C-alpha cells in the first residue's frame, strides 16, 4: 500500500512536470516559428525573387544534409531515456562525438570533390561549407533540447530555442542590409547563432558528460541508421519540390512556391508544438501499456489540430499577402494542398511515435523512401506540364501514401488498438473535402470571409457547450 502511494505521488509529480514543460515548449516553438514568419516579409522585399529562390534552394539542401551528416542522433533519445537513465548526459556527449566524426568525414569528401558537389547542388563552395558547419552545431543544439525535453526540464532549453530564433532573425536582417552580397548575408545569418550557442553547449556537455562512451555508438547507430532513410525521405519529400522547381522552372518560380509553401506550412507550427508535448506523454503511456487512454485522448487531440488547421487554411491568402506582397499572390492556390499535406503529416506522426518507441525503424525507412521516390517521379512528370503548382499536389499525395503505410506498419507490430483507424480515415476524408471547398473560396474573398465568420461562430458555440470537456482534454494532452 505504501509503495503504491509512493508510485502515485511520483506519477503526479511527473504529470505536473509534463504539463509545465509541454506548455513552455509549445510557447517556445510558436516564438521560433513566429520569428521566421515575421522576418519573411522583410526578406521578400530586401532580396530579389531570384536571390530568395537561391536561398530556398540552399535551405532545402541544408535540410537534406543535416539528416545525412548527423544521422539524426537525437532520434535515439526516446528509448535512451529509459536505457541510459543514470548516464543520460554521457550518452548525449557520446552522440555529439559521433556527430562530429561524421561531419569531419563529410567535410573532407565534399571539399575533395568540390566541383562535382557544386554543380550537383547549384551552390558555391563557400555555401556548401557553411552547410557542413551549420549541420554539426544544429545537431548539438537539437540533442540538448530533446534530451532536456524528455527529462521534463524546460527552462534552459526553451531559452536556447528562443535565443537562437531571435538572434537569427536580427543578425540575418542586419547582414542582408549591410552586406554587398545579400544572399551571403542571409545564409551567414542562419549559421552564426547556432554555431556560437553550439560551442557553449559542447563545453557544457563535456563538463556534465565527462567523457565519450564509445559503446553508445553501436546502440545509437542501430536505431538511427534505419531511421536515416525515413527522415531523409521525409526531408526530400519537403525539399525536392523546390530543388526541382529551381532546375526546371528557375529561381523566380521557386521563390513564388516557397513563400506560398511557408503559408500552408504554418500548420507544422502546430505539429511540432503539439507533438513536443504529446510524444513524451505517449512514451510514458506506451511504457505503462495504457492503450485505452491513448486512443481516447488521441481522438480529441486530432480534432483540436484539424480545427486549427482549417482556420489557417481560411486565412492563408491574407498571410501570403503580408509575407510576400501582391507580387506573390498568384501562388495562393499552393496553400491548401500544402496545408492538407501537413495534416496528413500530423496524423502519420502519431504512428511514427509508436514505431520509434518500439525501435521498429526499418519499416519507417522503407515507407519514407518509397514516398520520396514516388514524389520525385510525380514531380518529374507534372512540374514540366503544370508548373510549380503541381509540386504542392504531388507532395500531398506523398503524405497520404505515408499515412496509409504507417497505419499498416503499426498494425503489423501489434499496436492496432493504440489509435482508432476508422476515426482517422473519416477525419482525413472530411479534411480533403474541406480542402477542395476552401480552394474554391480563394477566388471570392467575400464568401470566404463569410465562411470564416460562420466557422468561428460554430467553433465558439461548440467550445461554450463543451468547455468543460475541452479544458479536460487539453489538460490530458499535457499530462495534467
């Protein structure tokens, strides 16, 4: 009896910690994403469309390089939290050592074969080396933040996230204004903050972790290597469209697509923020085999997300006008399929969390590689025919494919009862119908605002009638 009471007190204490950390990570992520959105209108006006397109190309290759070079070491922390509970900082330091080794090897390879890589990526050698520098220190920051998140320690990690976001925005704007080559200034503004903060964190990890445990490397690689094709393919799914638009249509069309993509991709602010709060809670519930509670909470979790996503879709053209100005408005029809793709991404992330927890990453890799290859083939067929708009729909198709495959994979490993498959199927179909309707509404602003008003009124009525349940579910999501 005494032991049971002690366990209950520990669980209540963990719940309180999870609520606090989940809330502050959500706030921090909104600040980080908000800074990127706030500065976008500045850069679309300071940079030419061609320069903005070239930066989008650089950032797309950077997103791919991070996965290849650092192998997303932090993805092993969801299980290391339990397996290395008493030596977590030594584990983190060991991951950093492995990431540094990989970065050094790639730096040598890239510089030896610089002409080949420069032609392939359509980037100067300077920009390629800045990618390598950014990748390593971004990995250090990521390992620190995720390690702290899984231990429900949020203050310093949130501070680091906000500091990087604010300093990146400020330094980037200052460099773009004052440097003769504004594209170089934009890229340096992205690289400098994580490098400086990453150096400080490396010193801190050395102090806390003491030394590298090379036995950690096989453990981490066993989880991460199969996970790399998964993450790489997802990144390719997000980035290959801009890379292919640059090659097929030119940097100007890439700029149009990128700004509209940013508007539709605002939904990912919700994905990252809510998953940061949900995934530690899910890991604990899976550990305790409380599948009934996961199914119940996840349904409300999905509804809350989809309602927010619909609101963003309805307001997206105004956001596009703010971010890019009238010269970018022609790309508004990119927004709805991109936003719907993000909804599918949110849904399959629920299943990916289960696969990660069970260390079943091989199936994830196969699914993601298949989706990336499919997306590349569809882009190669339809972008030359229909231009940059086609890329938004091919990406959506890739995410729908991934959702179906991950639902199958979770069922195959014996976790079918974790989520309601019929509920998720119905929600996906309803959201696709709304996507089509909202897309038509973009042609008539008056009717769209009427629809937005009705949507808000209906939302208010539902929340008023179900406010007790809504508050309760939000509390459960953050482990109240």
